[in-house]
């Protein structure tokens, strides 16, 4: 009998202890950290913020200090990663804007969505939450379909706000500062429903004593809950991910989770009214009778638990230390591998660029000879058959030049070395000039070419040449793959430049559309001339558009036609501010290359015989005095003995190169106080940096091979200011 009584007393005391523990607040069961909100460790101070009214994840406690699940998580991560952290809380909408603007470093908790990933980077998830519909009791709202046309209340910047905005199903969106306001407003008759996190909503309903609001229907969205950092802060992101992994491995995460969620559920269970009556009576009855008997046992048990806890903590600390050393070693290896990969990639890109530059130079020199001699042949007496053969030769040479230009453009855009020259461009004049060129082959095929320019009076700050490449490629392809019907070019502007090219051509199925922007991709069709080219046109268009910060979309139906839409964000400028900037072609278009420039003396410096003959023939027709130099030394010697109005200088020459020769000529002119000759670089180097190098070395003009006689005359006129 005595043994039974002892067992009963023992059981009562244990139950009493458990009930007493469960009735306490989480902070009493798991004592909160007593340190300042500013956690001092090594390194720069990191600013972390969160929502001040989002329990149990984050909220200001009775003393005004940050508390909650997120706060304990970020503190533990800061501790194991030795981060210098300052934590504060505020209204969610303001806190989120501060992260996106870069005013703070860390947002202690935020749901990860595709839209938010554009403005911030996210750690691995440490929680998964479900969002549901909260409605007043008796409401007919049971699913997401039922909220169409209804007034929906959301917290400013919350996931529910993002969800309802992206889906656009609500009739009216009512925005509140915090989650508590949304539920309180709903309970008072405002709006029809609230979209909010399930757990947080139930907690606030309970704490605020709201009795006429309940969840309705199935969950509407489920998202990973992560720590967020500023967009692009990969170093901090890596540290936070490492810290999360460590606390999950060590069991610290489980302790924090148990503290804020399991205890809360037990607390709610024991807050029922009948427990509040029974428990005090139960405690009074049994505590007094069993206290003395169990006091010694309790003390022994507590001592043993403390010793076991200390041993476990020591073992856990050693394990974390080993894991940290291993992680640091792995991180060092990863950094070294990443650095080596970057170096290898840069070397590969540099080698490719060097190779393409060499190929460009070696192809342009003979190509200039081919095109030049072809142009000279046109000025001779030709039979009809000879002219036809010459036309085919010129078309082939022009096609080769276009292919080479496409290959170089694609390489430079893809490698990030493509530079845009931004200048004011009037869309009326630009589209008129561009469409007139495309209209010719369209009408030759019997096609109707329509142009609808709704932005003719708009002037934009954009690269005119690259925009022309986009329009020419899209409109040219439309004409190329359309045998009957029409091609239409639509232009509009409303903060974003919208270019649409549609046709009634062959169209494409979805398998072709998936690969249409891949390099070297060609649409295989019937008919002669359909598949010429390298298949780089659309790839270049896509790279240019994306470099502008825009997008390109395509819609197509086989046998009915295609529609390409380009959207480019660009800034409009006022015509008064843009009027002083003229197109590079203004002078050339206003003056004819046939205008008499007088009797000029010209020194041709060119080691390639064919290109030398081409230049001689062009200039001889002008009746000018011509001298020849086949290398840089000879050019310097002749320029020292005679003044020339114009010196045409190749860059790659035997002996001293063209740039060195130009420097020596300029030095001689300055020393002897002579009138400077106009030096024009005539070279197969075609990159913008090549032109800049020529200008820096004392040259006045630049002409890239291959060139026409008109371009040569225009450049001579420009440098002589005639």
C-alpha cells in the first residue's frame, strides 16, 4: 500500500512539473539571450531588419526588443559564423524597401518568389509556410476562384500582397500596414477576405480575441521561407547558408523550432478554461504532499541532467569546430577552383578574340582587293554576259563581307566587348531610311511592305547602328521567308520602344521556335537562296536586344506567318537637346563624291599590290599627283622630302608599322614647322579600338577594308574639311 502511494505521488509530481513548464511563456522555458541587439564579432557591422508585427517569427517583445523564431535563427547563425550583426524591426513594407534599395544588408525572413528574386538573393529555406484565405463566418468564399471581383485585404509587401497583385483576381486590393490590421479590419466589416499565412493568422486571431473570422477553403500558395540579402551579395549569402547548415547539423535549429512552435501549441492547449480551474487545485493538493519526498530525487536528477547537458554541449562544440574547419577548407578549395576557372575562361575569350581579329584582318585585305577590282571593272566596257558574271561576283563578295561582319559582331557581343554608341535618334527619320532599304527587295518579290510608325516625332537616346541591325535582320528575314502576301513593320513608344515585324510567310512550328535564337540555327525551307548565311542574324539580334536591357518574343503558325516583337527600355530626349548631334552620314549625304577637290598630291602607303593598284586607279581618275610607298620606312622618307596633301597609310607594313610611321612623320613636321599632311589609316583592322589607336597616334582619318571609292572620297573630303 505504501509503495502504491509513493508511485502515485511520484506520478503527480512529474505531471505537475510538466504542466508548470508548459504553462510558461517560450522565453521562460528557453531563456532569451541577454545580450544587446547589436551582436559584436569580428568584421564589418551588418544591418539586419525584420517585421515588427509577425509573431511568432519576429516581433518586438514587452521590453521593445526584437524576438521570435527568425531572431533566434539569425543570432545563432551570426554566432557560429562570427558575424558582426545589428538587429532591429519595423513595418514590413518599409523594411522590404530598405533591402531592395541597399540600405540594409539582411532581411531576417522573407518568402522566396520569382518576382522577389529580381531584387534580392535568398538563402536555403529554413521554413515552409502556407497562405490561406481568411473570411468572416458565414461568407460564401470557399476558394481562390470565389475572390474574383471581391475586396481583398493584404499586408503591404507581404507574399499575399505579391500573390494577389500577380494573379490580378481581386476586384480591389486593400493594403494594411501589418497583418494584425488586416484581420482586425476584416472582423469589423471592411473588405471580403484576407490572404495571409495560416499559422500567423490563427495566432493573431487568438491573441486579438477575434471570433467572427476563420480560414476558408484550401491553401492558395505555399512558399519557402528564407533569409534575404542584398541582390548580388554572394559573399554574405554563402556565409549565411553555411551558418544555417551548421545550426541544422548541430541541433540548434531543432531547439529553436521547438521553442517557438511546439511550445506554442502546448501553450494553447493548456489555455482552455477548464484547465485553468483544475490545474491550481491539482497543484495545491499534490505538491505539498510530495515535495519533501521528491526533493532529493529532483535535485539529483537536475545535477545529472546538467552534467549530461554540459558533456553533450562539449561534444557538440567539438563537432561544430571540426565541421567549421572542414567547411573553411572546402571553401578555400572552391575559391581557388573558381579563380582558376575564371582565369581559364578569360584566357579562352582572349584567345578567341585574338583569333577572330587575325582572321578579320587576313580576310578583309584580299576581300578589299576583290571588291575594289570588281568596282573598277564596272567602269570598263563589258558585254551583257560579262556584266552578269561581274554582278554575281560582286554579290558573292558582298555576301562574304556580310558573313564575316556577322561572325565578328556575334563574338564581340557574346564576349561583352561590344560597345554601344548612344546618341539621339529620331524615329521618324530612322524608320524612313531603314524601311526604304528593306522595301526594295520586298517589292522585287511582289510583296506589300507596310510601315506603321506611331512614334515618328519621338527622339530616343540609343545606338542607331545597333538598332538598325535589329530592324534590318528582322525585316530582312521576313522578306526572305515570305513568297506572297505582305510584311508589316510597326513602331510605337511608351517608355519602352516597341518594334513588331509580322509577315504572311512560311511560319515555324514550336520545335523551330525553341532554337531560332541559337547561333548558327537556320530555318530549312525549299527554294533557292533560302538558307544562305551562317544563321547568326537572330542570335545577334537577341544579344543586342538583351544588352539594351530588352526582350524579344516570337509567335508563329506554320503556313500562316510569323510575328517578332522587340521591347527595349530607352529614354526619350527632347528635339531641342538632340538637335546639335548629327548623323555621321549627314555630310556624306549632302555632298557628292564627284565634287572636284582640286589637284591634290597623295602618298599611297600599301604593301599589298592588288589594294595598291585599286587605290591608284581610283585616284588617277581624279588627275591627282600620286606617289607609292610599299613600307613604313619608305613612307617616312618620302614624306620628309615632299609635302603631301593626303597620306593613305596601311597599318601592317614591312619594317616599321603604319602607326609608328605616322608618329615619325608628325614629329618631322613639328620639328621643321611644316604644314601637316592629312593622314588616313586604310586598314583591315575594323574594331572601334583600332580607330581610337589611329587617332591617338596622330592620324586624321580612318577607313576600314573593304571600302568603296565613294567612302574613300568622302573620308578625304572630311579630313581636308572640304
